[in-house]
C-alpha cells in the first residue's frame, strides 16, 4: 500500500438532503451490484451501486435508487438484515433503523407492492448502535444512552436485556464462529467485582458454536456477552473517555478497535485487556471507527462532525501515518464496501466515496 496525501472523494452521488447515516449491505444479496442505504431527516433511500474497480465497463460509479422509504423522523442508524436478497422472486429488502424518537423500525419490502415496517419500542433514550444477527437475521441487538443493550426478535419482543454501567455506544455481532476462553488454565484472571474474564492469553475456537456480542460503553469499557448463557465473558479497557465508537474486526475475531478522546486504540484480546496500540488521530475528538471488511490491518476513523467540515482518515497498521486523509462538509456516517477497499460517508446533499490501495 502506498502512502497517500490529502485527497478529495473519488466518487460522489447527489442526494436530496443532508445525509445522517450511510451503510453498505455487508451481506451477499445475490446481485453483482452493491446495496447501499442512507438516511436523512425523514426518509431512508435504498440504492444499488457499481464501481469501476469491480466492473471494467463502468466509468467511475454507476448508481440507481431502488426505493425511498418514508420515515417521519430523523434517521440515526441503519442495519441490514442477511435475509435481504435481490436474486429471489420477489426480491427481499430488509433493514432496521434507529431514530431520534428512540424507536427502532424494521422495514420489509419486495420493491413492488409490499412496503411495511414494524416499530420496536423499549429504549428510553437515544439509540447509538444496532445490528442484526448475521447468521439467520432473526434477532436485532441495540445499545442506547439509557445504559442498556437489548436483544429483539422480529416480532418486536425483547429476548434479552443487559444493564450497562454507562451509555452504550456500539454493538457488534460477529458472523464467524466466535472465540471462547479456554477454561482450566492459569492464564485466566477473573475480576472479583463482575466475574468477567479480564486478561486471557489462551483462546480457542469453539467446537460448538457460541454466539458472542460485543458492547462498547462510553466509560471506556468493552464487554463480550455469551448470548447462550447471557453472561459477560470478557472485558477490555480503553483507560480513557469518552469512548465514542468501537468495532470488532471481521477478518480477525481477536482484534478490536475503537476511538476514545482524540485517539484510536487497537486490542489483541489474546494478549491483554488493555490496548496494544494507540495514536492521536483527530484534534477535534474522534467520532467513528470502522474496520475494513477485507483487510485486518486497514481501518477508518472520522472526527466529530463540525459546522464546516469533519476529517476522515484511513489507516493501515503497517504505516505510522494515515494512508488517506479527506474532508467532508458536515460529514456523518461511515461504512466500508463489502469487497473493495472503499469507504462511504454521508455529507451535505451528497454521498462521498474514497478508495485506497491495498
């Protein structure tokens, strides 16, 4: 990967409004194009895009809006369901949103006559993160300023409820077989206050699949919960606040990244409950952290959305400096393409896309 200087976005798509959040579909939808959803003040747009990096006959970006969903209130978060398929008859579009009214909405559409949504109510404060069960898509996890993490089924019923010690900022549900700590070893040290394994150097892949959920709190603590036992099994500490965003690496289940204060932080959970690496990244406070979906050493961060512009950076763990720096007018949201080293960010009446080299 070569070092890149400050750059403008490689591609842009015009939008009708300021974009609050943008999400590529991280799952294979059965179509060569890439599903993308973005949210504005009172709507969600679902579109499909193809880039010249993946199709030789495309010049730049090819984008088409598939459906605009009326939302009625500001969209704060979007999560795709793995049940979304474009190669089925009829096609299935399924995603959920979090909104300024502290409710979750589950949308289902066939892009024709069926366009419906179900409201999931229970949080009493703003929802900062939500995600589908990536295996079957039958449950949704959400975290909120109300100091809870909640698991919902598709009927809107809560199936689990975890009380947190501070606002929940991020939640991740890993699609791979998750780790479990090897028991009966002197390497495990339990925290006497919460019976959570805090430092472990011996891990194994579970022969029997165990479902793990990662929850990051604003106070700098990241916990992993075993959803079968509904118990916390591992805890990480950032040692600085506020922790604004954390992400579990798709390509390596032992890697976790986050931004807290002005820094990014990286954990190898097989080595310690404290970060192995951290660096200052955004002078105006860091806002979002996202791992690349295709490279365990590549990740992106954003600065806090400002009145004029917010900074966006792509980092590689093999380089001491960011490999790409961009600036977005009141930028918001951050999402990686499923198969390319390409990031999308929402802006003022625009979607912006940056490409870096592997």
